[in-house]
C-alpha cells in the first residue's frame, strides 16, 4: 500500500517534471532564436551604436509595440560601418525595413539575409559591398524595394529574383554584374522601376520583359546588351522612361513603341540601330526627351514629330538621316535640338534658328537658311509664281495680290521675333500651338492691363485674365512699375522664363510666352480656372468640392512635379518657394506647381549658398542657419502643403509640438479637415492616412531623414493598408509607420 503510494507519487513527480521540462523547452524553442534582449545584444555587437539607453531609442532603430526591431535606417549617416556581416540577421525576425545606404559597408552580402522574410525594403546602395548576389535573396518574397546600386557586386543576376513577385523597385545599377537579364523577370508583374545601367550585362534583352505590365522606368544603359530591341516592349503600356543607351543593340526601332502613350523619354543613343524612324513615335504626345543619336538610322525625319508639343531635348545627330527637315519642327523653338552629322538638305525652319546654335545643323549634306552662316535657300515658290504668271494674266493679278498680303503678314510676324532678338538681350516672344499671339491682342484683351482684369498677385507682379480674340483664355503676370526698377524682381522674372522654358510636366504650369522688354514686361501662362490651393482651402464652398480623392490627387500631382524637377531633369531644379499659394488648380482640380521666380538649378559648379527665400511657414528649419539649398528644403515645404491640404488649414506649430507629451494622443481624425465627412471606403481612407504619414516624414527636422521626392512620389502611387479604423490612428504612429 505504502509502496504503491510512493510509486504513484514518484510517477506523478516524474511525469510532472518531464512535462515541465518539455513545456519549458517548448517555450524556449518558441522564443528563440531571438528575443528583444537578443536583438539588443545583436545590435550592440555590431559596434555601430555605443549608446547605453534601451536599443529601441537608438538613432535609426525603430521597434513595434512588442518591443521587436522593425526598422533599421542609418542611411547617409556618413559613418564607416565596415562589414555588413556584423549584423546577425537571424536575430531580427520582425525586421521590415533595412536602410543602410551610404554607410561605408564592405564585405559581401551574407546568405543569412534570406532569414529576414518580413523585409519589404532592403536598401544598401552606395557602399563598398563585394561578392555575388546571394541566392537566398529569393526568400525575401515580401520585398518591394531592393536597392543595391553603386557597389562592387559581381557575378550574374540569379534567375530566382523572378520569385520576388512583390518587387516594385529593383535598382542594381553601377556595379560589376555580368551574365544575362533573366527571362524570369517577366514574372515581376508589379515591378515599376528597373535600373540595371552601368554593369557588364550581356546577351539579348529577353522578350519576356514585355510581361512587366507595370514598368514605368527601364534603364539598361551602359551594358553590353546586343541583338534586337524586342517588340514586346511595346506591351509595357505604363512606360514613362525607356533608357537603352550605350549598348550594342541592333536591328530597328520597333513600331510597337507607338503604343507607349505615357512615354516621356526615349533614349537609344550609342547603339547600332538601323532602319527608319517609325512614324508611330510621332503619336507619343508626352515625349519630352528623344535621343536616338549615334546609331545607323536612315530615311526621313517623320513630319509627325511636329505634333509633339512637349519636346525639350531632341537629338538625332550622328545617324544616316536624309531628306529635308519637316517644316512642322518649327514648333521646336524651345527645344534643345541636334541634327548634326546626318545627310539632311533643304531649308532649316526659321524658328529653329531663333534659339538653336548653328552647330545643331552642322555636317549635313545641303542645309540652307536665313542667317549669315548658312547659304541662302533657293526660293522655289517664286519660280512657280513665274510659271503661273506666264500662263495667265488674270491669274497673275489675283496671285500677286494674294502673295503681297501673305508676304506682309509674314514680315510682321518675323519682325516681331527678329527685332527683339537683336536688342542686347531683350527678348520678346509669345508663342502658342497655333503660332504667334500678337502683342496687340493681349493689350486689347486687358485694355492695357486694366485693374478690372486683375485676378491676384503672386510672389511678385500682378496676375491678369485675358480672353484673346480666338476665345482662348490665358493668364498674364505683369511686373508692377516699381518692381521693374528693382533688379531682384527683374531677376526673378527672367529666372521664371528660363526655368519654365526648360521644364515641361503635366503638373507644372505651362508658359505660353513672355515679353521681356522695357516697354512691356509680362509672362503668358495657361489659365488655371480654380486659382490657388490656398484660396480653395479657405473658401467654405470650394473646400467641400475638393473632396478626399481630389485632395490626395492634388498631393500626388505636386509630388510628381517635384520628383521630376529634382530627379528627372538634366540639372536638378529646386523650387524654393513651395506653398499653397503657389499651387494652382485647373477646372478638373488637377494641381500645377507655379511661381518659379526663386527656383534655381543645383549646378555642380556653383556654390549652393543662398539668401533665405520662400514663404514664412513653409521654409525648412535648417535653411535659417545653414543657408545651403538642397532638394530637402522643397521636401519640407511639400510636407507642409500636403498636411495643409489634408487639414484644410496651415498646420502651424503642430509639427514641432508633435514630440511633446501633450500631443502624443492626437489622432488622424482630430487632424483632418472637419468640413468634409470622414473618408469613405478603405481605399480612400488608406490613401489619406498614407499622405499624412508621408507628410510627417517630409517634415522631419533633420533633412537627412526626410525622404526624397522620388521616394515620396513612388510611395504615394503604390497604396498601403493601415489597420482599421484609420481615424483612430495616432499621429505619432503615422509618423513612425513603416512606409
Ligand atoms: C559614441 O558615438 C558618438 C557618435 O557616433 C561619438 O562621438 C563618440 O565618441 C562615441 N563614444 C565612444 C565611447 O565610442
Ligand atoms: C572593411 O573596412 C574596414 C575598415 O573600415 C576594414 O578594417 C576591413 O578589413 C574591411 N573588410 C573587408 C572585407 O574589406
Ligand atoms: C569591375 O571589374 C573590373 C575588372 O573585371 C575592374 O577593373 C573594375 O574596377 C571593377 N569595377 C568596380 C566598380 O568594381
Ligand atoms: C501587386 O500589387 C497589387 C496591388 O498593389 C497587390 O494586390 C499584389 O499583392 C501585388 N503582388 C503581386 C504578386 O501581384
Ligand atoms: C513564372 O512563374 C511561373 C509559376 O508562378 C513559373 O511556372 C514560370 O516558369 C515562371 N516564369 C519564368 C519565366 O520564370
Ligand atoms: C541610366 O543609368 C545610367 C547608368 O546607371 C545613368 O548614368 C543614367 O543617368 C540613367 N538615366 C536615367 C534617365 O535615369
Ligand atoms: C559592341 O560590339 C563591338 C564589336 O562587335 C565591340 O568591339 C564593342 O566592345 C561592343 N560594345 C559593347 C559596349 O559591348
Ligand atoms: C500624357 O498621356 C496621357 C495619356 O495619354 C494624357 O492623358 C496626358 O494628357 C498626357 N500628358 C501630356 C502632357 O500630354
Ligand atoms: C547629341 O548626341 C551626340 C552623340 O550622341 C552628342 O555628341 C551631342 O553632344 C548631343 N547634342 C546635344 C545638344 O546634346
Ligand atoms: C550643390 O548641390 C549639388 C546637388 O546636391 C551638388 O552636386 C553640388 O556638388 C553642390 N555644389 C557645391 C559647390 O557644393
Ligand atoms: C490626450 O490625453 C490627455 C491626457 O493625457 C487628455 O487630457 C486629452 O484630452 C487627450 N487628447 C485627445 C485628443 O484625446
């Protein structure tokens, strides 16, 4: 009896302890391989931080509510972090964002990187990483953003990358990668940006690439690609920038390119492409950069090019083009044009002389023109006239009268352009799709700038509305009398002309022409029916018309324009005065960035020191003491405007007070414009939250931690799901949200 009790007691104790040991080790197994303390240890052992506080408070380390590390962002830290393998990747199972650009990293990318399966952003650009791309990268199936540019990576691109189906951004340019472009890339149907330039990639461009339906930017330049350009590229209907220069591509430009209706740049320079230019290219109304120079292209320049109104850069030089320059290219007066080293002949359209250096036409077969350096053109119309004359006396009379009238009109038009060109730097040019709008028409339409046509004032000058005899309505900005005496205003004015004739974008106000002369001083713009965003938000009725979808769209438009100015134009342009006053809205409530009086080019040769300009309440804080202008100043002002658009009023000092404890519990709902009912539908609500979250990041007091406009414009166009209900999210949460 006693025995059995002892035995059962022993059994119970043993079973219990075995169970406890099992449970304990199970719990252990569940919590390993890492815990919050392991994470702290793993971070500390890199030697990248030396702080004694809790690791979630370290610079660039972000944790979730459970205290697990979700983001490590040390980009542009200027630090020399040494080997990437110092970071024990398997310790960070919750890591979502790893951002270590420009951190002086070296060594290879460890294959353990494949354990970071939650990662959506992996960005290690501008380091000294060597070795090959590890195959384990393909495990990162959540990855949306993979950027490894400007390193010293070699070897080929593993076809397994085709498994990263959520990739949106794949940036591997400026490395030493070899091998071919894997055909599995065709499976990356969400991919929007693909940059592989400046590597040593060879072989054909795989036709499967055409399956990447969302691709907008394709840059394969400076590689050793050969063979034909696959016509399947014409299926990538969303393409905006197609850059294939400096390869060994052969065969013809596929006519399927004519389907790429959003294309704004087409760059094929420095290949061995032959055949004719497909006339379909002339349908691509959004084209602004066309560079097919240094190839073997023959045949005529299609006259359809004259239909393209937004061309800024047009280089067909160093080819085998023949025939005449189509008269329709007269529209390219403001385009940087180069047709040299071809076999062209006949007259150069007059307007092209106006701004283009004669070099643009050099080394051709027989071009002629109206300026000194060119042989005069034979007047063929007169010979025809003589034949007609000899045929009939009656006809002679009418033809002569008509001819005279025509000639007179031509002279008037040309004088307008020519007189102004000569007078030491004074410039008078008003142009339009339809040709020249006469100066007189403008004076008449505004009764010589009568106050009753005045619709507002900008950073300088007054703005007038003018309805021309054709019915077309334009906006005019005229300097005030006293402003003309002041060199700073004159400079702003000239600056605006210079900037706006360089840049054309669907979200940048369009300049139709200008008069820059001591008699008259005005700019002619496209008229914006709805006026400024500032006024719209302050009008109780119109503010409601500007609903959430339209407000998100306005912010997107501004972001796209700034991204274009900062990153896609030849030299970056900084606006320096982004405010709600300088955002104009057209009848469809589409946003346009205006007022380029203080905009400037970031020229590598000039100092970036500046005087403080801009609008109070929108100026980046660092400008007040550094006086150095960078793109990040615009990013800050953009953040302010974006927040203002969502709040319906200027954020004031909300942003600076956000870190203080009294504002910690402000929610998104508290902030949104109360004149609108809260956003309906998950899509709109998510977009609104995304805009606010991005705006708060743009308003970071340290410019280094603000995103670039390219990142903003990229992020804002890909949507994001926030946990519901959105109104209850705190601003602090939005500020730290992983996006
Ligand atoms: C800790 O880091 C800071 C900034 O990186 C540096 O200035 C400081 O000298 C470091 N201290 C030690 C003890 O390494
Ligand atoms: C990485 O750089 C550090 C110095 O920053 C150097 O000591 C180390 O040897 C380098 N490692 C490799 C693999 O090049
Ligand atoms: C690429 O490799 C070549 C030799 O294969 C080498 O000369 C060059 O420096 C390498 N470039 C980079 C950026 O590592
Ligand atoms: C692609 O993007 C869409 C929309 O953003 C998303 O629903 C989808 O999960 C993404 N991934 C794939 C593989 O299509
Ligand atoms: C794309 O993915 C499918 C399965 O999802 C696979 O069968 C196919 O081989 C892949 N295509 C390429 C070109 O890798
Ligand atoms: C294309 O890539 C090359 C090489 O990386 C780079 O030099 C060039 O600026 C890129 N072009 C565009 C338009 O992004
Ligand atoms: C293009 O091909 C020629 C000869 O076929 C070769 O000499 C040249 O190096 C190639 N260029 C590139 C960029 O691969
Ligand atoms: C660009 O293309 C789209 C679609 O074809 C069109 O709606 C838009 O007006 C174009 N933009 C310009 C500036 O032509
Ligand atoms: C046009 O292209 C040629 C050769 O590709 C280049 O040398 C020339 O500088 C370019 N012209 C302009 C105006 O950029
Ligand atoms: C001015 O800024 C631009 C772009 O950030 C940079 O490339 C250039 O080197 C800067 N100029 C000077 C003199 O620092
Ligand atoms: C935030 O919390 C404080 C108390 O900590 C409270 O007084 C205040 O009303 C709260 N504000 C909001 C908007 O909930």
